[in-house]
C-alpha cells in the first residue's frame, strides 16, 4: 500500500505558552514518531512517504499538491490536543485527495470519540502506532476484521469502537527511524550544533507530575539496549553528518546501568558526536556526570519548575531546591551546560511565589533557561483544579476538539504573561550573562544564533499577548 505520513502546522493552537518571539527562532527538529512508523511500514514492504510541513514551511495548497503527487491510499496525521485544529485541517485535505485517513499522537488517547466524530477521519491510533498502523493496513488489504487490532479506534455501523491501547515492549526490535524520508537539512536548533537530529533511548516515565499528561505509552518504562542506541548514533553521524543528537527521553538517567552502558559503548566505539538529554536532579551524581561528559554529553535539561517549596509540592515534582543547587554545581564542574525549565503562573501562584522562582533561577544561574506560562492540559490534576476553580465551564479541551470554542484557557494568575516577560529579560539581559555568552562565541554561525536569541528577548511577545 502507498502510505503518506504528515506532520502539519499547529493551526488553531491558541494555547501555546511559548512566546511567539522565541518560538519562531527555536528551530525545527525531526518528528520521531512518524519516522518510526515509516520505518516499520517500509520494512514490511509498503511504499511510504513523509511530509514534514513544518520543516518545509508548506502552505495548505502546497501540501495538497504533494499529497496528490504521491497519490497515497492511506494518509496518517499526527496531532497533539492543543494543535488538533491543524491536524484536522491536514486530515480534511487528505480526505479531499481521496485517501483513507488515520490520525494518531497523544490526542487520540484523550478524546478518541470526539476525534473520530469528524467524517474526514476514518481511523485513530491510541498509544504507540508502529504496529497498529501496520496491522490496520494488512487488515484493509485482506479485508480482515478490526476488532483484534490493539491500539485501533474505528467506526462500524455508526458506532465508534475503541480497542485497548498498545505499547511496544521490546524497543530493540524497532528499526531505526526512516531518516532518509525526512528533509534532514531543514532541521536545526538555536542552541545546538548543525546538522542535528533527535533520538530516544527509552520510552515511558514512572513519575506523575501534577501538570503532565500521561498517555498509555507513558505508563511502562522501557529501555533500548546501550549497543542498539549507540548503533543508531553511529548511523546518523555516518549517513547524515550529524554533529549533535538531542535525546527526547523523559528521564534518560532513570536507570543508572542504562546510561552508564550507553556512555561505555560511546567510548568503546570512539564515537565523536555531541549529545544532550532531559533528566531529573534526583537521577544523576558526580561520578555519572563526569562519565557523561567524557562520552560527549554537552547539555542537560532539568525540570525544576518552581523556586517556591509549596508550589513545588503541589506540582508533585518530588525534588528539593537544595538538591537542585547541588546538582547544578556538579553539572557545571563536569563541564556540561545546564538548561533549567521553570513554570510561571501555576495554580495557587502569587506574585511572591513567582518572585521566588525568578530569584531561584538567578541563583542557579544555568547556561540556558525557559520560563513557561502554565497551561492546564487535559486529564491532569492541574486541569481538574482549573475546572474546580471555575477557570472555564464544562470540559474545555473536549469542546476545543469539537470546535465548540476557540478561546484561550484563562491563566490561574492574571499577570502571568507580564511575569514571563520580566523573567526572561531579568535572566538573559544581565550584563554578567551577556558577557558570559559573548565569551562562548567561536564562529559566525554561533554569533548569528546568539544574536537571534537576543532579538527574541528584546522583541518579546507572547502569542495573543496585550502586554
């Protein structure tokens, strides 16, 4: 079967909390989810294409032309809940081009009934889609029943059926993502080296943070073998000239043996590539950080989220501020860059708690920081607090999915955007930070990236902001 997989623009995402002035400068990274699906389908003998409309900056008309040119039997579209209007637009385009339309991504696990209520969407995928989509294609080709396909949502006799979600138990059995189908030269990161790509070494996360959406695939933590991970790292370096790999694991260092094994394999192979990953301050130590640096780790992303102990407890982060300070000191001593994430405007937030967060960010003094305006995402305790606090009536995200509303979820703290702007400027425009950044510039490309980032701070604008 001819199959086309699409990542489309986030049309209608009125709830993006990343400042528009920074969002357009941050770069674009490969969509691993559909690249994995494409690899599995190709291995099974299907003809597969990928259209990354974001990386290619395609218009609606250009997307239509590309779909017609490929002439797929089936089109798969990936979507998250805030960007569902964009996913729906892509689905409508694909249906008008005569294709069977399947939609997947985190959104489907949350609102499967509402999503498949649209005539342009024929099937949905809950959980990890590699083998669900493969089995769906085989069932359609051989006219087999759909009841036993794990992870499938389908329509039958005017009724929507939702099968049990699927997760992939053995990640080593997955082929490497189909990088050859992606516009690899279009990917970049404002903070990273170029060429750049993304990878995962684990799937799932055992933590239950108050604000985090937990889809079925998050519920079981699974690891690839270190040899399998490093083999893929070698593959992208050899075939695509990749200089930096950005791991998208939730907590890559959760199991110490796993990350130690990866570092050991990198050193044993003599692999020369830089890499970074998100992790937690309670899952690293001094010895491990030194080993990671030796193996090419150049940056660690830590979710600190708040500098106020009570807000941190409400978030269920299960970390202490003292531990954060200790780990940031260790990370810097290991010559690894630090990237800290903070939230602004959480439930029960006050001006004083926000000030504590900004003060703590300045005290930690990471190399990079992101201040995010809080959004209550569906199926989270934070979302329930927003409903209980009457920030909106009914189920906002269900109504958003059904296009019954297009307004923005209100903030818990009315002056959130003002404080996000103030936090960014207070951190990045300090003379000491500016001088430190200038000292790191070693080439023209690095200078341009730094200048672009500074312009994003000077021209700071939240999407839809009036401030």
